[in-house]
C-alpha cells in the first residue's frame, strides 16, 4: 500500500483509497470475529500497525518533496486509524454495528448499477464523497475531538442544516 501511495500521481486519490482499505480492514476483522476468530479485531489492528510502519520506513528513502508530503499525510491518517483500532480492541468492539465504530468517519466504495462512487458514512448519515480538491498540503493531527466534530458536522449536513465550526485552536474543529 505504501508503494501505491508513493506512486499515485494524485495525493487525494491515494488518501481516499487508503481510507477505503482501512475501513475494509477493520470490518474484515469484525467479520473474522463473527466467523469464530476471537482475535479478528486484534489481528486487524496489528495489520494496521504493520502498514503504518511500512509507511514510516518509506520516509527513510530518497523521496521528492510532493511524494514525501503524501507519505506524511498517510502516516498522520494511519496513526489515527491505528489508535481507533486500539480503542476498538480495548473496548472489546466486535461488530460494525457498535456505536464506537458507527461514530467513526468511514469511506466505502459503492458499486450500484451504472455508478461506482465513494460514499462517506458516519452514524446514520451517508453522503457522497464529492471529490473536492484538497491539494497535497500537510494534514493536522486527527484526535478524538476531531472524530466528534465529524459526527456533529456530518449529522448537520445530513439534515440539510449546514455546518460552520468555530472556536479556538485545539478544540477538534
């Protein structure tokens, strides 16, 4: 996966695929538990940790500036994803229907007839990805406070209420 991110021309596409594959990894862990593997969630967490370490190793190679920026963004997101999985394991979450997982911003690739598209989902909100260009800039660290604003903002958008978070730095906007 690290090589895919490094070789992908568009950082946004690489990060989108990274999010989709992370959601698949976690939900496959839940499926493994449902199929009788008690360590399914733990094994998925360990796999995520390995993927993160591979990205870190890539930063120790000779990379041009845009590629290094992509890898650093991927590391930032994967570190958060690893922490989410650690919490899921610690809280003994074994189902994708648990609130701890439902309250995470997830991306799915949907294949529906003539349309293949990415969908962002959190709690009961399902919104099209939208493909707004984000560039290849640095990403801020994602924290549990950020996860909370994702729930709040996505639910507001789902109810057609709009969202304009404001407040001091470090409050999870």
